[in-house]
């Protein structure tokens, strides 16, 4: 006889509200479902009510760990409409910050993975080594998160030369700590026992489910926007795409650990090759048209589509974060595994629920029963109800 086990929407291991149901036969999981929509924020509607410049500040707040990814992708979409060429110095500066963010994101994930496993030493190491990277981001952009630095056509502020020696010192020390942490993790029989052979996602399933980023590359699916459709300075520096064929939780962890080494290589080369010149193409108007921008965020490809009607506000701004693609791959990963490994397997994709939320009210035949403005009104009414009852 099968049993349904609910997990969430609030759970010690879930960093955001998410509701998962597991269908189990004894201790073995035979099916899974997820219920999204608990932190819907109406980002796409809000984007249509702000100017292009204001939109960049908005989309940075899609995710606190991938904020550079969204602001860069949105900037690329606007630049696609305008047809402008971003100055070389701005491209290199964008790439440096983007890769520092990848270091910050991957090391945060390593720490959370240690927390989920119950390995608190890994958690404390990971978050301790991440701190100097946030210091480097603050030195360059002025902020540890939500950098307010990217803009259509380039970046908002230049970086003085005296900052770079300290940034290089930070990443060199980070590189040494990453080597130590990687060795400790991959040499620990308890961690290997929890990860190896657990949560299998075959290459065929990774492709069929449209997975992205480390989730795909851990299953032998060799895909990376930085190489496949180069932007920024990625085609001008030497680095490798990390791919593992293990298809299990361990393979995804190895991808993230080794990708941090590649990010350090990219940052070092960008600083050494950093050209002079302007930092902004000075985009003043956005003509009618449509544009796309996509970047390789720490979790995978972030995609932004913008339609312009010739005013200073977008007519449509569509956003898709990588978790939207990666969450469904939990189903084939969890099937046949035990309940105790469910949250670990779910965490392997590094899910971000707020980034992913989509909400629509439709009828049985797919007809729309509520507009985006109706959804916003319902949200306001629910907030007021909670305020009165609190």
C-alpha cells in the first residue's frame, strides 16, 4: 500500500516555502509532486510599470545569489534591441563580477549541502571562505549583494586600479581554501556514502527534462552558455567547461567544486587583461523591437525577453530562471530512492523558489480566468486579511 508524505511548505532544510509530496511504498519513493506559487511576487507585471533603467534594479532582486546574472541578462536583451556595442572594459568588468558571484553562490551551496547532510564542519568552512568573496564584490561594486552596477550599455561606475591587487589576493587565498575543502570532501567516506550512487539522473533524462547548469553537466550533458554563445569576455580568456558522467549527487557536487577553480582562472585573466577606455555605451533611447539576453548563472542559463513599444518602459518583460527547468528533474532522480535522501536529492539542483514562481488562474479548457492585475489585487487583499488577523 502506498502512502503520501508531505514535506513543507516550511521545513528546516527548505530555505524558502515549497510544498513537496512523496508517494512512498514503505521507505521507497515511487513518485513525487511539487506545489509552486507560494512566494509569487509579480516581477513581470512590475517590470512593465518601470523604466528600463529601473528594471535593472528590479530584476536584481529576483535572486539574492544570482542578482548579477539577471541584471546582465536584462541588459543584454535591451542591448539586443538597441543594437549597441558594449565597450571592452565594461565587458571585462561585467565578467569579473559575474564570476565572483559564481564563487559566492557555489560556496554557499557547498555550505548548505553540509548542513543538509549534517556535516557542520563543511557548512562552517564553506560560509567562512565565502565571506572574502563578498568583500571583493563590495570593493568593486559598492555592495555585497544587489550590486546596482550593471546597466544597458555597460556598467554604472568604473573601478580604480588600486583595488585589483587586493581582489587578486582574495581569489588566490580562496583558490587554496577551495583545494583544501575539495580534498576533504572527496576523501571523506561518510560524504561519499551519502552522495555516491544517490539521485541518479541519466544523460538522456537530463536532456529530456531540459536541465541546465551543474544539474545538466553532472549528468554528462555538456552545455554552457558562456562557451556555446559567448558574451562578456569569455571568448577572450582560457577556461574549461566542467562535465562529469557520474549522473548522481556526487557528480553534481564535483562539478560545482571544480567550477570554482575555473572561475578563479577567469577572474585572474580578466584582471590581467583588463583594457582601458569607456565603461558605458550611453544608451539613451530604446526603439521598437524585441530582444533576448541569456547568461550562464551559477544554477544554469538565465533568460530574459523584452519587447519594446518605443516608450521608456517595456511592453513585455519575460524572465526565466534556471530552477524553472531543473525542478522537474527531481522526479526521475527521486524514484526508487529512500525517504531519508529526498531533501538531499532535491537540494542537489540548488533550487531557488522565489526565482521560479509562476502563477496563473485558468479554467478547465485552459481559458484565463484572472489577469495579472487580478492576481496583484488578490495578493493585496490576502496581505490585508493577514494583517487584520495578526
